[in-house]
C-alpha cells in the first residue's frame, strides 16, 4: 500500500481524481509503475475511474473467463496507457 486518505461524504470525484492523479504521477516520475488500484465501488469512486479512462491516451480491455465455470459472468480488466 502506498497511501490511504480518509475522505468525507462531501468529497466529490474531481477532488479524489486530483489526489489520485498526483499520487500516480509521482510514482511514475520515480519509475514505479502502478499495477493495481482499488476503490469501494461507490458512485463517486466509479466516476473517478471513468475520469481516468477518459484521460488515458490508450486503453486495452481484456476479458477473463472462469475456466472452472464457463457460464459465469466474464470479468474484465482494463489497462490504461499514458502518463
């Protein structure tokens, strides 16, 4: 874990995006590639993820099927490219 920041209910997606963008830019500037990012799934944090998708120079989507349960929903992973 690199950072944890408690936020209140009044913190909007733009503000969270700026915090996270500063953190990720700092990591990349020091040659550290972030390979995972997690959020709790609130609508605000989903909006932050949409903002990152919109800012990416390129995105690659991967579908991941469960080999043990092919009828289960497919998970998706998105790789954002661009700094």
